[in-house]
């Protein structure tokens, strides 16, 4: 797709970033955060997240400017810096994170509808999965009509979802009580929360989850009308989303106590507003969430297909994923992505997967791609690649990239052993597609170093399988 009529402008790219980040996460944020941390630890966690994610946004902005030839964002950066297999693994991990995110959105969407129609339960009943499947394939055929058309609809839903969020923030600010916010500020009254450091660590995956999508404009850099808009859209989208997330979380802690918030069902924002204004508040937020999730589903459906398509262009993924239909949509990549979503929707019936467990697994899958991207940012700034042609402050960019890399490494630590093993279980099978792609291009499959990396993934996958069998690990 090279026609100018198919190119995306700054508004569309920014909406892609905001629409990807603001999905269902923000509507469940009050309960998700309170489950892990008190008010004091929450503020510390948000401060770390704000700095870390801002640095990550700046790294994506810098790489978009210094490496304009790399058109696939997260995947391309990992490949350029660390070789073919790590590039493939980054694309594979990002893709899995994206489609798992969609699965979690479907569960949350029908769990929300369960507020009105009990037959849907928590979003993982048989009627809920049937409804989710119908919606899944409806979105699928909508996207097949064209990326630009789907991006326009995403802009509309992005605007629509902001309205209930702003309304919630205004009403929560009016109802905010300082004594409620400061009561048991450090969570010492709840031994289950652990130390302040434990609380900060435990909430970190949730904060990452609500920011996944920050790289959305980078993934679509090849379709951008102006290259500079990619970096602008990333930073604008991040700052706008950060403001909304912090206000929703902090204001909720001044409306209901930490134990009360932790005990809410999701979408917890609906029950917080119900506490403030009555039943209509829950209905209002639930409707807003439905609109928000529909937009997020569209954004992530686009991103799922795009990452496979982009990786197939240079033979990192098999060639069959490079096929586009008459509307310029990567059709085979879209079919594979939504088929995977369908399989995991069915799995939720047997594994009883909840929204929270799915979002944590999706988050853990994207940590490696983020780490590799930031590490590549360090390499580019250190070597000065592209600075002679495109300008920029190498010293500043290097400092930013180092901070972003340390933050990414901290997130991998915060994920813990359980999610790292589950990630290995999902990473290892990707070697089948990688092997196919390498043989299609007549190249050796693994270098010596890559053999060790693959072996480590296999060992992790075996350990995870054993953990699932014994009950040590749970999906």
C-alpha cells in the first residue's frame, strides 16, 4: 500500500496510539491497582511508570527520526540490533501480546454486558463466548474493507470513549475526600499487600498493560503520510493517556478505601461512579466501556495483522503472510490473528481465564520486545547512527535510552517467574514459522548464538508445561 490515498495523517496516528492504549484497562484500573497497592505505593508506581514510559515514548520517537528506513517499529528495531531470530521473536511476542489483549477485551466486554444480561456472567460463559465470536468475525470483515476506513472508525470511537472518562474524572474530583485517600496510606493495615516495594512491584504489570499500544504509531510508520508525525503521535498519545489514567486511579482512592476498591467487580470504574451518583453512574460507565472496547478491538485487530505483514516483507515471517487483498489489507495475517483469538476464546471456557489473568499474560509477552527496542535505542545513540543525516542530540538520546532500558529490565523482573515461564511456552512454538521463513529464503535457520537462545526458550517451555500439569502455574 503506497498510494497517498491510503496514508495516515497525524490525527489518525495519534488516535491509533490513544485508541490502542485506552481500551478496557482504564475502566478496571481502580480495582486492579487497589488489589496490589495502597495509595502511597500507587503514587510511587505511577511516578516510576510515568518516567519509564515517557522515556520509552522518546526512544520510539528518536528511532522513528534516526532510522526512517525501519518501517515496522518494535519488530524492526529488534532485528536491526540483535539479528534475525531476536527480530522474529520480537514480532512473534508482540503479535501474541496483541491477540491475547483482544481476547481479554472480549472477556471484559461480555463481562460488562453481564451487568445487564446475567447470562453472560463474567464474560467466559458459553453465551458470552458465542457472542464474542460473532463480534470477532464482524470486526474481521470490517477490517478487510480497508485499513484507512477502519482507522477512521477508530478515530470516531476514540473520541466517543473519552466522554465518559472525562465525566468520571469531574464527578470523582467533586466527591474526593482527603481523609479517605490518606487512610492507611502505605497499606500497612493489609498484610496481604506486603512491603511498599512489594506493592510497587506487583502493580507494575498493570501500569504497563494500560500503556501497551504506545508503539502503535511506530508499527504504522510505513503508512504515515509524514514520517515526523510518527514520533509526534507517540508522545502526544502517551501524555494524553497518562493524564487520564493517573486521574482515574488517584481520584478513585479518594472516593472509596483501598479494601473497598480491591473488592469490586470489573469494570470497577462503573461501581465507583455508582457509589458517587447511584445506579445511573454504573450504566453510564458500562456504555462508555462498550464503546471503548469496540474501538480497542478494532485498533488491536489492525495491529495484530500489521505486525505479521511487516515481518513477512523481509522474509522474517513466511511469505503467505505478505498477501494483501484488493483493499490493501494484509488478509492472511488478519485471518491467522483472528483465528488465534478464536482458539483462545474457546480455551477460556475450559481454563476459566479471567480478564486480569489474560492481561497479565499479554503484558508479559510484550516485555521482551520493549526491552530489545530500548536496547537498540542505546546502540543507535552510542554509535551515532543516523545523526549525521538527521541531526539530534546524541548525549540526551543516549541517556533517555539507558533509562528506558533499565525500566524495561525492571519490568521483566517485576513480571516474576510464573509469567516468564508462560511467556517461554508461547515464544517457543514460533520457531516453526521462523524455520519456514528461513527455508523459503534459502538461509540457515539458527546461528550458533541463536541456537542457545532457542534452547533456553524450549527449556522454559518445558518447565512451564510441567508447571501447568502440576498446578504450580495457572492460565
